[in-house]
C-alpha cells in the first residue's frame, strides 16, 4: 500500500493533506510544531493511530530549537511542548498515550545529556511509528477470519491507511481479507459533517480495487432491513476498560441498528486506543467542533448562518452493542469488563 500518511523527513513532518482528498493528493511539510498542531486541529491529519504518531513527531519539532546543555531546561520545554500538543484534539487517546511515552523518555535516561535525550526522543518517535505499522498488520490478520467470502460489509468514517501509518484498523481487516482471497463488497457511510467516508474511505478502497458502494448516513437502516449488510466494522478513538467505544459520530447509531437487525458489529483498534484510566464511556471527552462544519458543505452554506448548531465529533457505543473488539493481541469477546483485562495481563500489557 503506497499511501504515506505521515513521514519524518530530515527534521520535518510530511503529511498528506487529507482536506484536499479525493480531488488532490497534496502534502503539507510541517517544519514547526505550530504548523503540525494546526494540521491536526483542522483534520489535515486525522484518525486515532495517526494522531499518536503525529503527536510524537510534533514533540520532535517542538524540541528541535532547544539549544544548550541544561537538562532541567530541556525537561521543562519538553513538558510544555507535550502540553501544547495535547491541546490539539481531545478524544483520540492515542495522541495522549504517545505524548506520555515521549515524556517518559526523560525518566528512562536519568543520566543522559541533552544531546542523548534528543536522540532518545527521536528513537521513541520512530518506535511509535513502527509499532503502528506492525499493529495494523496484526489487527488485519486477526480480523480477516471474520470476513467470509461474498460478504457485504458496512463501515463508517475512515479507519484505513489514512488514519494510521500502515493499512489501517477496520479497513486493514478488509485489506487482509482481500489478500486471503476473499471477495466482498463494502458500503461506506459518507460520514457527515466532514465526509471522511465519502472522501477518504472510498478513495482508499477504490485504489485497492475493492468493490465499494457509497451511501448517505441515513441509508444504513434501510440497507440492513433489506438484508444487504452481513457485518459492520468501525475503528475507535478511545475504548474504556468496559469496552464502551468512542468513534466518529454516527457509529453508535449504526451499532443500535445492527443490534436491531441481528448483524454483528465489530470494533477494530490497537491496544494504544484503550484508556486504562477510564472505566466506562461516560468519562470519555467528546470533541465539539465549530458550527460551520454543519452549516456548510465543502465551503458552501447549506443552512441559515444564524441557526444554532450542535456538532459533537464523536459518540460512544455501549459495549453491550459490540460483538467483539479486534486488536493486535487477538479478538476480545464479551464480557469485556473481564476479558479486556485478562487479555492485557496475558500479553504483559
Ligand atoms: O475526526 P476524525 O476523522 O479524526 O475521526 C476518526 C475516526 O473516528 C476513526 O474512525 C478513528 O480515529 C479510528 S482510525 C483507525
């Protein structure tokens, strides 16, 4: 898969500008932390695992300018750089987990010089990048067994190569199933308001020659009633320890519909998307975005400018509605409260 969502290039972070897709494949070269922060906030780079990698590289940009040998000052700047990156977007826990890993580099090297710390940070960011690549493949391998030949699969938002630095989570499962020789079709919900499904998921799937059908979000119920969907699969931005899952707004609705129509509903996500500090979905912070994303469609006004708007970017799917969670350490089935912890313990997490 030749999609390079994020690349560290000699002191710069090159990202695909996802706001321009599918019309243009253009890159943004972030030479400083502010440019990258803005790219995250405006969704030029997005998707939970990609946000983790972007945050780690953002820290490198923020520390690039540090001069001198004063370790205390270095630690102070590292903290403020991480605090700044943490303000970019609130829901995807991968971003915070990556920042936590970057900060932990300092305590892991108590006697290192500033130069050595800089190198260790670069190495850690590289590890976060490489882990995401490996993890996508493992999620794909585990999830492929759930996709049967001639299935019709429904997905939402974009949990593919553009949301990671490899071939994705939910879409990774599909790419892996395709490699395993299965033929299937994918219905992609367009995913209002910012159309990640219409713009990004269909773009990716078509490049991989997967039979792809775009639908408006409000068509999913009818397709399910017509028996046209065998399985729903989505990514995640944050998973509580009881399995409650935050993902793009609209995911919860699909889960309720799938439950009503007796269709399996899967979440595909890496361990880095679990929040061990959160016991249920009620504690997951949900990003609210600007009204113009709802009153406009691709820059054109579709509603009176003075209308009041509510624009939550994510919703939380109750764990009772989730058939299983596909991770790099295997597929976790209910009861999630016990099985998530058990699986983590068994794998030494
Ligand atoms: O607002 P976005 O585009 O960052 O939302 C992304 C999603 O909701 C994805 O489904 C999720 O991050 C999983 S990506 C593998």
